[in-house]
C-alpha cells in the first residue's frame, strides 16, 4: 500500500468506524491447466455397522424395494449425486478380509467375526461379485483394498487375476463358474490400509518392503495405492516414497488419512449438540487438511517432481461420538449444517491441490461417520453433506481455475480462520465457483474478478439453514438441502455478491 492510500485507510477507520469488509477473488482463464480428477468426489463403504448391510444391501428377499438385493432408494440417490468412485471393503476390515470367503453360492460362504467393528457376525453375503456389480449399476469406478496385514501375496495376486484377467486360468475359470464371464474393469487397487495401525502395526521400512513384494505380484495395468501416513507422520511418507519409488512402475498413488474431531481422538464431541465454540474448532481443524497436503506433497516432490504419483486422501471427514443408544462399534452419527461446511471446505482444498490430489474418499457412504445417506429400515435421509457432493459435482473432470483470494478473518475467542473457503473450475465454457462462508453470524460481501472470459449470465445454488446444528431426520421435513441462490449478472468482468452466514454456495457463470 502506498503512503497516500495508507493515510486514506487510516482516515476512514478513524472517522467512519469500521470499514466494510472487502473480500475478493481473482480468476484468470489463462491459468486453467490442471484437471480436477472426478475421483476426488469418491466415497468409501466398509463392512462396518450398517454401511453395507441395511445401508446398501438388503438381499433380494427383503420387503425394502431393491434391485438384485441393492436398495433402490440408495442407488437412485447415489446416481443423482453423480458418485464417481467407491472404495471397499475397508478400512481396518480390509486387512482381516479373505476374499474367497465372499464368492460362490451364498449358503456355502463361511461366516466370520468382524473383529474391528462390534464383533458382529459377517456372513459374507456381500462379496466381490456383489460389490463390483453394484458399482456397475450405479456407474461408479470400483476401488478395491487388498489385505496385507493378515493376507498372503498369493491371495492378493489371485484376487487381481480373478477380477481383471481375460486369460484362461484357474482363477478366471472360478469366476466364470460363479456366473461372471467377462472380467470387471478395476483399475484402482489399495495394497493395505493403515499399516501403521490396525493394518499390522508396522514400521514404514517394513511396510514399504512388503508393499513392493505385494505390488510386484498384482499384475496388470493397475493404479496401485500404497498405504500412506496417518495425519502428519511425515517420516512415514518419506520412507515409503524413498523405498517404493526405486521400483517406479509399482506405485501410482499413496494414501493419506485425516479425520476431524471436535477437539481430539479422546474428545470427539457431539454431532448435533454444539455451540459456536465447537463449530469454530471443527472448521479450524478441517482447514488443517491444506497444511497436511502441502507438507506431504513437498516430500513426494523430492522423489516424484513430475507429480506422477497421486496423493489419495482415501479417508476423510468428521468423526463424532456415536448417537445415543446405538452400538459404539457401528460409528453411526447424525450430520448437520456444520458437516456441510466441513465437506465444502475439504473439497475446495482438494480441488485447489488437483495437481497432486488425484482421489479422495469421504468416510463413509451410508450410516457410518460423515455419511451422505442415512437409512432406518425402509426410510432414507439425505444429509447436508449429500447436498454438498451434489452441488460440487460440477467440478468433476473440469479444469481448475487457480484461486487468488483475499478475505477477512472469522474470529472467535482470539482465534482466527479465513472467513471464506473457495475453489473454481472451468468446463465447457462455464465457470463454477464453490464458496463457503465459515462465519455463522455474518454475511460476507465478495467481489469476483474474471480475466480472459466474457461471461454474461449467472446462476446460483445455496445450502444453509436457520441454525448451525440443523439436520435432516427420519419422519421430518427436510431442513437442509439445495436451494436456488439469486446472483446478479457479471458486469465488465466483475461479479459482486453477498454470501449469507454459515452457507455453502455455488455460482456458475457463462
Ligand atoms: O472409517 C473408519 C476407520 O477409520 C477405518 O476402518 C480405518 O481405516 C480408519 O481408522
């Protein structure tokens, strides 16, 4: 700021009280170079609580309307949301899962105990065929997670062959005998999950060697994903990158897991009963995703400067206390407007890091943690998070417009976060800008300046509600959903708007 402008600002502050907030975003079409992978909008379904059984799959004999045993209502909602990808069978469950238990005639499949999640009996009626056929029906890419913790290399190798091979072999004969002639098209394979924890409590050195061994025998043109670090374990990332990239063809992606609690693992907080202090804390912790991605990417750059290896955030989202009266091992939680903000902020962060983040999977799709769908017997509820995914689908496979943002802070008790989170993309001549106003009390005025685009029309959508902890529930009218949002036409390359307090907004310009 030059001296004269500084004096003017000072004068205005002294004689007019507070200056009205000025937030601005600058976008330049010439900077659109990176594609936002549609897989950033991926989901995760584990054999955990009522995610698979009851949430997705009820069996053909169920009274709940279904197609081949899959819930009709859930399938319809997922298609409307444009789900691009689904990860399965876990999570911690993956490193206990032996895939041959889940193929063949259902009455012959053995039952196992789900040791991670409530000790319930798993009858294996939803297995490889049921998962892959489900993905075909909802038009989502499958992402299969292999068992490294308690599985063998042979088991992993045979699973890949059973699913993807068109050769004549014992595994492909078995697949055909089980009713599937053609292979499925499965590109994404995770090799282990959280191998620093539930996936074997390994050191990064030991896991990296094991990864190389497993990956060597998973044949084909696959996108292999190594089990990456927990949150800020930068040493894990460094060791893994160093040891796996020696055999560059074996690794295409590395995962990262980061969940948001209200304050800590020991104090996850309530999903619905909270005030502004907890609202702020959760949003502040969500913003940490940007720092984690930046720092992990910098380590990846050392070994992969061309950014060929994707950072795969295959577990993220809010993790709160389970709802009262539900099984603590089932991780069932409600989902409020605060979760919508958490989803919107995370997705903006992933978009803005599209050069390195190639996939992300919110945990989990139905009835577990930050779900987009909740079910109770034959009823279904779409959560605020669902509407964010539906709104943000416009970014899938669009060109990222790098964000130059200048915004004021949202402050609480001496702590600050930027009041606005945003990302933008360009597709078929249309600019889509997604915006979150984190401040629950104050609307934010915003100017968007567009360079290199002659845009004349504008439309908008909004997700907001009267209270920060409003949610959708069974036997109630939907409180939080997508509504139209009026936006003035852009003029001379500039659009001015006001973002209502605690809202997620989409603006589209053409
Ligand atoms: O999503 C629930 C669990 O969280 C997953 O099984 C595990 O990978 C993570 O710790």
